[in-house]
């Protein structure tokens, strides 16, 4: 959530910044509603001051004027009416503020779409195979490790089954990534709930903006998480942290649930995009002055997975129009998939500044006696499956149809080849 003071002081800056995102947020409506609320507040405070002053005078009078008493009753009734109207306005104002995305960082390239994203660095170049590479859906079915037909039978389109060495490979990748981030990068592992309260979705920025893309249990008002970012954001909701504990670094494995309405008709083949998928998520709570530095470290931590697996990858800085709703600055990590013939996004690492912290009321105290401030939050996949599995299957395939297992995964799989 943006600071209302920023919108009041510099509405033109806010509008220009949001225009770079191609977002028509209700800034003018916010300003009008905020001005009306403040006028009501001024009237209410003036009436309270007048009532207090008169009450003190009346207390010293033996004979109290009835017209003054009647005036004070009217003032009390008016104050009550104003308070109710302000309460309603405050609720409406908050609802409007929740619809406004974050302001892009000045360093983010201005752009209109994916074509304006910038490749900032690359890993190893894609290998030239001496045979025509097969896509993962062919490899998976030939090897008996992906079953699309039974996945659809159980749950419908965009579902599948991993079995045998396919299931073990995915489990191995998850365990490898968790161990890497805990042992080498000093993250604290968290196993969070996969269903959360509504306020958790609001705090992370998923509600109200993306309500149609979320799975919801209406009876108990539980929301199935679209990413571990949601529960991790809310770990410290309504808390004041000490500066000495920052940065806080968490890593979590969870399944993720998304309705994929916005991707209808896209990527229908294979396991690239589904309503349920697994992900290892990285999350940080940091001080504001360190947040962009910590973002660079976060990207490096995610990048290390691709390097360890020896899969071709590239890092892309996302332009303004492609930023996620809560993000001020983002980098995508993409892996090459030769069978599909495309780069697959396996991580989006973002600095959300104080946007989520304001929504979830997460603050810190810079020092003894200092005024509390909002923390900055960062998140990124470390990495997301099943696209990592796709990249492994397609990059490590052999001409005979078998698949070598990356050396880094051997201790976790217990086998070195899928055939």
C-alpha cells in the first residue's frame, strides 16, 4: 500500500509513476475522498473543542442556560453522525488504496511490455545437441515418468501425475534447493500452512486485486496460497522488530494453487503451467537503506541453483509495465528449455519496498527511543517447479531418449540416469 502522505504531497509524481506501469489507479478518487474525510474530521474536532470549552463554563454556573445545553446536545449528535460518516469513508478509502500498485524504483527501465525487459547477464550458453531435442511431454510419456491422461482423469485440464523416477526427481530438486539455501545462504527454513486467512492475502497484495485467480474455501474463509510469499509476508504481521534482528531471511517449500484464469489458452502442453505446482520461496525482511543491496543478493542466491544444476540461464531486469503489483523492482531468472525452444521463467525476485509492510503493519525500531518505521520486504523463487524439472529433462536428454541426472542431485535421487 502506498503512503497516503505521498499521494497528498505529490499526486502528479504518483500518477506519472503509475502511468509507466500502464496502470490507471484511482488516484484522483483517493484524493477527493481523503479531502472530504479531512473536512469532516476538522468539523468534528472543532465541535469537540467547542463542547469541551462550553462544558467547562457550564460546570461553574449555578443556573445553566437551556439554549446552551440544547446546543451541546445538537453538537453531540452531529459529532456522532460525523464519526459514522468518517468511519464509512475510511473504509472506502482503504479499499481504494488497496487497488493502487507500488511505485517503480527509479532504476527500473521504462517499457511497454516483455520486449522492453533487459538481459543483464547470462550463465553458460545453451549446448548444441547433435540430435533434435524432444519436448518434456514426449520425454516424460516415453519414459513413463509423467502421466497426463490420469492427471486429467483425476482433476481435469492443467493437471498431471509424476511417477517413479519423475516423482523422485522433483522431490530431489526440492530437497537440494532447501539444503542449498539453508546451508550455503543462511536462510531459516519455514514450513507454513498452505491455507491462510483473508488478511494474509490482503497483506501480501493478492487481495483484492487477484481474487479471481485464487482458490477459496468460502465456508471457513480460508484461502489456498498461490505462493509461500503469502504466509512468509505475514509471519511478522502487526509486529515491531528490533533493528538488530534484520535482515530476516526465510526459505519455504510449499505447493502453490492458482486458477490460471489470466493464462487461458496459453502453454496448454506439458507441465509448464498448472493449477497446482511446487515452489521453494525465498523471503527477506530488511531495513530500507539495504533493500536494493539485499535484492541483488537474493538474485544471486536463486541464480546459484541454476549454476549448480549446470543449466543455461539468464537474468532479466523487468521493465515498468511488467512489474508485479507489489513490486518496485524485479529481476527474472530464466532457464533454457531446448525441447520447447524457449526460455522458462523459474524465478522472479522482487523488492516490494514498504508496500507489503504497510498492508501487513510490519515495522522496526532503528534504535533505542527511535520512531518506528516500516521494513522493506523482498521475495523470489528459489526456484519454482515444475519448470526446473522441464529444464533438467530437456537439457540432460540423450539421443537414445534417456536422461542424465545433474551431478548435484545424485545424493538426493539415488540414481544417475532415467531410462
